[in-house]
C-alpha cells in the first residue's frame, strides 16, 4: 500500500502507524504537511522528500525497513526525526 495524494494544500498531518505502507513517494506534493507519523510500516526508501516540504516539523519512521536512508531532504525547518 502506498500513500495516496489528496487535497495537496489541505493535508497538514499524516498519522498512519502499522498500516503496511510500502512507499511515501509523492509525499512532496503535500507542501503544507507538518507531521508525518508512519512508524511500523514497510517503507524501505525515503524517496519522496524534497525542498517542497518546508513546513514539515516532525517525522516518525521508527521500526520501518530502510535500505536507503536520506537521499535528499530539503526540509530546512525539520525539527524532530524519530
């Protein structure tokens, strides 16, 4: 299962722990996203992060299965990474 893009400017938080999510590709389309809580999923790469995520302040990817860690993170205001 992958995260589907909805109203790009409306969504501020994603809280989807333990939902078998495999990809966060396209997450950069959610330019107003401030919170991404997707722990205990099956995300293997962090493709999807870009400079567009200027408001992102909190990320929880705990217990995910990473093969490739941050290839590019443009979120300059990133405050918390768990």
